[in-house]
């Protein structure tokens, strides 16, 4: 089998007979093939020590937390801002909508920038410039200036939407990726849910302006932490593996005819790992701490940047990528519906919650997000290995999608409990519990979409995720404008009954990809191979 015949997203993940000449995991997972194939370079992110990987993950979470707090802090203080500045609530909400739209489409700028100059400078610049935006917000007095600041804030926060997932994929193997994508989503959603809680209490004690000043302080702390501890993860794996394979071939005896036949009959994923397993005479020098603090990765020509801007738009035509964007967007839609109606429902009769109490109810979706992250992360990775072992060691990227079965119940139930329950004035605990289940559903849905995309098109992951995020945030932007009049005109009961059945239909689309996903991946294999080869020639394949 040659590389051309490989179906993206189909891997020989488990070596049941322990006979493949590839690198394996250690301990209880000694039969698991390491995918992607690590090189022999100690500075290859896949070869980092557990401590070094943990520090990288913590640094990434610090970045996500600080950016997430800054972009989500206005949810619970819209009214105080409106009263003080004279801006209408509609103007303020429009600015927030533009912010999230740019958080999606801004990835078209930041992702190729990260591939050209490195991920580390993008993260640092995002934090540093966001400080200036947040300290400027208290001086806003016109709708135009509010919109302009929110557009800039969305643009600067865009790396949190697409680049972080690729940083995780740079460091962890396929059988580990679900857990750490779950940690990413948990951090991002937790920041979004915590921000309204913090900002409500800060507003009560110090005024809404200090919500922005505290966000600037947190961003500054995040910048300092990431400057000293967040490493660059860009690594040109393909050229390194090819170099090691060539050096090894020059110092080893030729295969016999039978060996050649046996070798060529192995899956192509094994061929790729074989190069990393062969002895290499390449000499590597481990980076010093000062070298790790270097801000910029090696610079690549400008045409690489332009290539990175255009390619995500082309990748939207891949069925799997379009599906991941749609499902991720749908998951965010239910989160937006919750945000748009929580204050309306809980502040009004019969509940009459104070703004600070409305903020505290967000601890329920935080708990739900934690549960969802565990389900799609740790349990999801275990499911992947179990299904691969049952499938003679072969893993199909659709196998992770079986976790959507949980959402077949969770999504419609939570929407009915929330909307119909509010229409009939049920006890507030029923509504808060529904918020928690929504948190589970949003978390699982988002993480499965990200994992399915990266698992299928790992070598195009940086651009594929941009495609997914652009689709997701465009859906979110559109729904943000329509949700309030929709609920007001239909009423809570009818609106959320429609939402529940729409959500059920959306979740059930995973069955289409369980049935025909592998055929769609096979049909895209040649286009995928061509795009990967273009990236390798430009030196931007990681």
C-alpha cells in the first residue's frame, strides 16, 4: 500500500500482535502505535518530557483563561454600561456580535501568521494588544467607538479559537488528543461562564470600569507567564523524518525480496512510523532555556502567508470539515440561546433574581462543562482504543462520534426543561439544572467536532480548524441577532419546543457520518494528499 492509497482518518492505531516496526507507547498502552510518528529530536514537541508537556499545556490554559475572561466580561454588566455611557443595549449587543464574528474570521489572519513566524509570538502579541483594548473600553461614549473596539478585541482574541487546538495536536499523540482537546474546551467554556460571575460582583463593588481594568491586569499577568513558560511548538516533522530515513537507509543493509514484500504490504501509516524507528545518525542539540525564550520561529517567505489565508476557504468544501463547522456552530448556538435568555427569565417573575444571583447560576454550566470534558476527553480516548482493538487495531475517525448518542437525549431535554419550564414557572432549581445539562451538551458537541476534524486531517489541521471556526462563528453571529425576537414573538414554550426538535435533528446528523463518513474521507484522499504536498514544499507542514 502506498501513501496515495491512504484514507485520511484511518490509522493502524493498535498493534495487537506487537509485530510492527514502529514506535509504541509505554506501560499499559505498549500495543498502541505512536501517531504522528515522533522523530529522534529531543526538541520535537512529541518527544518532550511529561513535565515539559504539562508546562506547555498549563501555559496554553493560562492564555485561554485570560483571553476568555476579557471577551466575556460584559454579559452581566450590559445595563450598567448602557446607563453610564448612553449607548443602547442593542448597540452594545451588536458590538459583542461583531466581536465574535471577528474571533472566527480573524483566524484567517492569525493562523498563517503563526505558521510563518511561529505560534509563540502570536499568543504574546494577542495578550499584549488586548491589554490596550480593555483599558480603552471605559472611555467609550459612541456606538462607533464601541463597535470598533469590539471588532479589534475579537480580532486579537481569534488565536484562542483556532490556534490553541493545533498547539495541542503538536504536542500529543492521537490516542491522547481527546483528553487535551477536552481540557482546551473546558478552559475556554469555563472562562466564558466565570466572567459574568466575576464582573457582576466587581461592578457592584467598584463600578463597571474596573471590570475592564481587572481584565487588563489579568491579561498582563498572562503575558508575563506565557513569555517565560509558553514554548514554540512549530516543528517541520516531514523534513526531519525524511532526513532520518535517508541517513538510516545509507547505513543499513538492503532488504531481501521477502522483507521488501512484507514491508510494502503494511499499511502506509506503518511506513511513516518506520522512518522514525530506524536508527539515525542525525545529531541534535537540545535547546537551552534562553533559546526557548526566543520570540520568533524561523521566518518563511510571504507567499506562505498568502497560501495560509486562502487554503481554509478551499477546505470548507471537504464534507467532514463542513460538518465539523456546522456541529461546532450548533453547539455554540445552544450556549448563545442560554446567554440571551438567562437574564430575561431569571430576572423576571416569578424568580426575580438580582443580577449577581443570575451570575451565580452560571456555576451550573461550569459543572456541566467539567462533566462533558471528562466524557469526551478521558472516556472518549478510552472508547477510541477499545473500538480500535475490536477492529483489528484499525481506528476510523468516526468511532469517536458514537459519543453523540448522549446528546440525542441531553440537547432536546435541556432545551425543553429550560424553555417550557420557564413558561410554566417551575422551581428555579429545574432551570439551573437544565443550564448544567446544556453545559454538558455544548462541551461534548464542541470537543467532538474539533477532534473529528483534527483526527481526520491532521496534516492540514491548522487550516482545517480555521475553516471550522469561521463556519461556527458565522452561525453564532447570525443566531445572536435572531434569538431575542424569536423568543419574544413565539413565547418561551413554543420557541424552545422548536429549538429542541431542531437540536435533535442536528445531533442525529452524526449517523450520516457513521454510515458514510469513511466514503467521504476516501473521496477526499487525493485532494488531501495534494494539499499536504503543497504545504511540505513550502515548509509549513507541522
